[in-house]
C-alpha cells in the first residue's frame, strides 16, 4: 500500500512497510481539506495513474508516475454507455446503487462512462457496496438489506468483467479473505497462512452510518452462512468502525 506524502517542496508515493518512495511532480496549490488518493496500478508499473479526488467539488488532479506536472479536470457526470473495448488505465466507482462509473485515462482528456445493471434482489431495497482489487481482478461486494430495515438479507460478491462490461457473480474466493470497512479495506491472499479459513468476507455493519453501534460479521461463501462476531464477550457492540491491519511478515 502506498501513501501520498508531502515534503517541503515535493510530493511522493511512500511505502510505509519497506521504506522506498517514488517522487511526483510538485503541486501548484495545497490540497483541499477533504480528498482521497487512488492508483490505477502498482506504482512501479508503466503509466501508473495517480488520481487525487476532491471530495467536496466535481474535480480531480491526476498525473502518471514520471510526469513533470499535475493536470486538473472538472467534470459534469452524464448518462452514457460504457464502450465495448476496455481501456488500459481506468478507474471504477459506484455512482449510484444501480450504476457503475468508470474514468478512462487512456486518452489525453479523462472520459467518464457508466454501466447500468440490475442490482436489488426481490425483498431488498437498500444495500452497502464495496470495491476490492485482488490478483489483478476487481470485485464489487454488496450487503443487501431486507426491505428498508437494517436486517442483512444477502451478501453477494461479483467480479467486474471489463470486456462486457458486466458483473459476474463469484461463487468462491479460494484461500482469499476480504476484510471490509469504510475506513479501509484489506485482503488476505493466503488466509490459511495465518490460521484463518479462506473463502470468507469479513465486514462491519451499521446501517445508520454512526461510528458506534455496529457489529462484526463473517460471511462464508461456501455454505452461505452469516455469523455475528463479538470480539469481547462483555461488549455487545463495536464502539467505532474497525480499521483492518495485516501482519508484516
């Protein structure tokens, strides 16, 4: 995992675990208070795109590793069809509960496109969505709620197939485990290495969005079973959203 860090006169992609960092172009102005940074690939990959998203305005900054400047782009999202051919450098995001958006950086100017898809199963009116990358594949995970209640009705894992484009439901993850929360998301590529059962999705659930009052759940994709976990017997609810941290060895 790389982080965007600022020095006295430059910006860098830093790797907290191993120490090395990759220089980025200097920015002409300070970042806004509310922003997020995303990478299209590994920082060492050719033409890796660094995207700095303004969370309070319809604009973002972007550059490729090795560029000498940042570009700024303002956008007005519209409804257009996603092209049949998949661009090489593309960012996916959830625009609405039934719409998957993409930003294509293969051209000189970023292009937005969208894909509509059937989302809610019968009996569900609310969902929480997560996106997760694993071994070069992009997954979309949905927690469906019963009606308009907070009761969990179904957990569904789908792989985003850019050649369609389409969502393909996934029946198993092998030895992998997805760890989901809104502060962050992590992945165990080999759950058995750390004594865990693979083919599972861990997530916290608090339909109100408050920091307190959620539960931790484990969804087993093999037997379609949902388990509620209380890490501390004396505590009925999690006090705050969990932040996943993985072993460094």
